């Protein structure tokens, strides 16, 4: 290594001048594996910063020496040296993305960072001949790492694709062969080539599952799609406890399952087909591994419930209780399409495993299926199953008349099973909020909850949803406005009084300072519901209109209170997104009509996206997302009129 031809004092690494680099490189070449390992670790820390994918002025200069060390058979830790070369070369992508967006970065001296990253990538590309020779190295890890780097460089003077294909076809190490085929797929994607016939041959002829999986993923990356054989292989790989792909270059940084799903084309049909295949195993242990995958895919794609619920409900016949429990846990996430498998779920209401029968009842209740009512009423009388009883009541609001006697009895004498999570009374009160006027017969019992002083905030919020019909609760709510009352209960009572009486004067003595400070999503929803009855707070809301945090909510509330489209329209357009307040903005824009045309593209994206857009913090994620979709469809139609 001719290290003396470089003025290392003029170059910098992560911690200052690069004068120590020659010593570290010589130590990395040491016959002592421990000393060499410490030197390589130090080189990793000074030449490339993981968090920000940063490189330094010394990084390009070091690359030829890293390649020389990696090519020497006596060098220790050669795969690590090649991984460092890969990371140095790859830093440029994130920086160039920032540059394309205008160079707005928190990185110090961003232009220099970008220049160093580009120089580092060029330096690694210059080592392509050495990397090509390493495809024939005696160490399978070295071969795999060299292939991964070559996959990042489509090549100018020479095309590495034929060499990669030739070596992959001859590779005897299963993990390395799979890694090489993944490299072929990546290189082909970058060059927009489609070695489809070659990849299909690997998929058909390979004995090892991992090699077939790699060919299937490479086909998807090339845009060729997946057949049943590829989906079956990938499904089996996702269920496998161990794999030759584990710790290979392509999977080591994120894990095998996450890599495979992210590497597949960004296409709902591909992901769903793989999930269906993963569920088709007859082995109970493998089914347990496949079920979380299916649930994740179902929560990712809007077509997921329709495609996967039939397969999930089939697994509810498994003799293993653990499989039935896991399957029903995924089914309860299925949203309105649960109704498609309701008859099969009803059969599980008598399952000897309490969690299975409980999940089945919960799922049925979410789609308003009356067959869940006996289980729900039994739970109100004696909680014993892990059912979120409030969400069950929300789903069964259409059967309110039948449920009211049981809910009333529960509210008079709430029962809590200490072995079950959550506070059952609070859950029941939250569930009743969706009933609206249907809950009015429960007014005496709700007032009784206030009088006992239990779950007061939740009870006050529920009383507010009854509107003026809950006038009998007003004296009890006013008693909660005293200065020494619990502040959460005081706020809830103030909002409830405003909704019941329509008079803002008294509530605003409690809520005024809070509204000056900001607008929570819940406050925005309540203000929108109050409409012109919230006129006394218009001045308070207007001060938030230009806020980056509260501006969308303020615009929604102001439009609903005043009808002022001219002032609120710009913020409403900016605020379109699949969130609770973002969808309030969508509904406002739909009411505004053609003048909201600049928001159409964003609204139609919500309406037509194949992905589930609601965030994972939403309860009943799929049902919420479908509601968002329907709101967006309706708003877009009104705007186009």
C-alpha cells in the first residue's frame, strides 16, 4: 500500500484530520486478527456516519486501499471491508435526494458533503474490476459482498450483469447464490433490463428454497410479477425459522422478513398473493408465524380484508387453540369486510377457548351482527372475556333498543374483572358516544355515574353527545366547574354544557385559556359540531389560522362556524390528509364546491389509493380508512360539480 503519496493532513474524517488513517490501514492488514478487527472498526467509525449516511473528505481517498485489502486472501475481516465500501458508495443517494429538494438539510457544510459523497461513489465504481475478480474468491461471504456492490453500478466501460449471472448460476453456497441473484435483480432494475427468462429458470430449477425466493424477488424487482411458484416459495421463506438468507448482505441490516416484503414490488397484488401462500401451510407452528405477516399485509392494502379474511377464517378450524386465537386476533382488524365471514365466526361463539369465542363476538359486533348480542350482554353482567366492550357497543349501536336494559343495569352497578385490561366502565361510556339520541333512555343512569364520581370525564363527554335532550344533566355538570374540581373533568363538563345548552358564556370561563393556547383534534371536532353556536370563540380561533400546528383545525372550525370560505380556503387546501382533522378539511372543501378545485388531486389520492392511509394509532384502522375513502369520494364529486 503506497500510503505516503497522499497528504492525509489536508483530509478530514469524522473526528478531525485524517493523519491516523495510514496507521489504521496498516493495522487492518495485520496478521493479528484482533488488531486487524479493531482497526477495521475504527475505520468504520471515522469514514462513514450511520445515522446521517455521511462521508468525509478522507473517505474517497481510502477506498482504493480498502479494495486492495479486501482482495488480499490473507487479510482478516474482508467482508467487513467490502461492507464499508458499500456504505461509503451508498451515502450519495440520500444526499442527492436532499439536493433535488433544494438542498434543505441540517447537515453542516452540505455542498461539501455532497461533493465528498459523489467522489466516494466514483472511487468505489473505479474498483469494479477488482470486485468482479472477487466473485471467484474462495470465501463465500466475500463473493456475496462483492456482488452486492457491483449491483449498485450498472457500469460504463463494462457491464457486470453477465458476470453476475454466470457466477450466480455456478454458485454452490446457497446463501451466496441467493444473494447473487438478488444482486442480479437489483442491477437489472437499475439498468431497466429484464433477464426474466434467466430468473424464471433459477426459480424453476433451483433445489434450495432460498435460491427460488431470491429469483422470485428479483423478478418482482424487475417488474415481471410473481407466479404461484414464486409466491409459494416466498411464503415458505417468510415462515421459515432459519434460512441461508439470514445474515446475507441484502438482509442483514433489516431482517429477512422485512427485507423480503420491502423488496417485493410496491404492488398490492404481489403482497397479498405472498400472504395467501404463507397461510396455506398445514403445519400449526408455521401458521403461527404466517398470521402476523398476513395481518400486517391486511393493514397495509385496502384490498387486504377481502383477499385475506377467507384464508384467516379457514385457520379458525385448526385444532391448536393458539392458531385459532392468533387467527381471530387478525380477523378483528378486518373492518366492514368481516361481514363476509360472519357465518363462520358465529360458529366460533361456542369455541371452548375463551379468547377465540371472545374475539369472534368482538368481530361480529364491529359489523353490527346481532349474533354478538348475547355475548356482549353476558359481558356487561359478568366481564370475563378480553372484549373491548365499548367498541362492541359502538358497532352494535343499531341494536341499541335491545341493549339498553343491559347497559342500564351495568351503569347502575358497574363490574370490573381485575384480570382484564382497561377500565370497563370508561370503555362502555366511550362506546355510547356513537349512539347519539339512541342513548337518551340511559340519561338517568349516566347522571347516576356523575353523582357517584366515577369515570366523570368520560361520562360528561357522553352526555354532551345527547345535546339539548340531556338538559336534566346540566345542574350536575355545572357542579363540576368549580375551581377546585379535577381539571380534566372540569374541561369535559364545560364542553358538555356547551353542547347541551348552546350557551358558551359559562363554559368559556373554563375553556378560554386552553383555546387560546391551541386546538386539539377533539376540540376542533367539537367546535365544528357546534357550528354557529361556537361564534363567541371566533376571535380565539382566528389567531391559530396561521399556525403550522393548529392552522388546519382552525380553518375547519372557522368555516363551520362562520361559513367564511374565502379566508379559510388556503389553509383547508393545505390541510388535506388522511387524519381526523385532515378529513374534516376534506369535508369542508366538499361543501365549498368548485372553488376548492386546487385540492382535488390530494383528495382523489385519498379516494383512490390502494394503500390503507389512516395511521396506526386509529382504532378500527381499516374501518376508519374506508370512512376516509368514502369522505374523499363524496367531497371530490361535490367539488367537480
